[in-house]
C-alpha cells in the first residue's frame, strides 16, 4: 500500500504533488485505489483490484451496461448517483466518473447538468453491443 503521506515524506513534496503522482500511476494501471482503504500497487499484468485485467473504470462501465441491458436500469430514468456508485464499487470518485464518461461516449447514458446521468433511450444504444 502507498499513501499520500508516505510519498510526501519520502520525496519531500507537497500533498497536491503526491496526489498527482498517485493519479498518474492509477491512470497508467500501475496502482488501484479502494475508497476508505488506500492505494495499492498492482501485481505484474494486473490493472485493477482483485486481479482484474481490465482497468477498474471499464469494469464498472461493464457492470452498468449489463444492468441497462437487463432492464435493471430503465431508459430515461436516472442512474445511481456518483456517491452511490463510489460506495457500491468501493472506487475513487474519478474512477466512477471515467466509467460514466465512457458510457456517455458510447451512447448508453446521457447527463443533465445538476441532475445526474440517465439511461439513454433504447434506440440510441450502440448497435455493435
């Protein structure tokens, strides 16, 4: 496990620099963060918690996609909030945001500012899925 405080002490850098370093490492798939537990170094070939080979944000997006397809998440209805998804997946908020951004880019969801993310109408879902 690595921590912001540990990086600050060892490299004598500011907290924001330590945070930035962890974010870069996470984006490169070298570490993963579990909310309330810390940041952990990935094993070789591991890009997320529990040995997942795909980045954690993609795992979250896959799970939400499955719920949309199964009807657990209904078109034009809101997705769970970012806070709820952070708690459910025990992920960093930025990881959840990346998953939602991916789903928006693919056409599965849309966002209404200050209201949240919603499941897109069926006719807007990607056909290749």
